[in-house]
C-alpha cells in the first residue's frame, strides 16, 4: 500500500492530467449522446405531423370514394 501511495506522490501531475482527460472524455461522450438524441426528437417532431397529414389525405379520398 505504501508503494502505491509513494508512486502516486511521485507522479501526481501525470495522474491529475490523466484524470482530467478521462473526465473530459466521458463528459464529451454524454454531450454528444444528448445532442444526438435531441436531433432525433426534432426530426421526429417534423416527420410525424407530415405522416398524419398524408394519412388524412388518403383517408379522405377513400371516404369520398365510399360516399360516391
């Protein structure tokens, strides 16, 4: 245990730098994932109403055919 502690004391700058790099990378991965999910939701918010309008038009044509 004392060897580990002495090794950490000797290389504390390197250990701090590595910790900062790992934390930054994980944070960046979360940001990218969140950005990607937001883009998917925005795209879906546009596509769903368009699909509903298309389906409504098709249904209206079918109803008009049935009535005639």
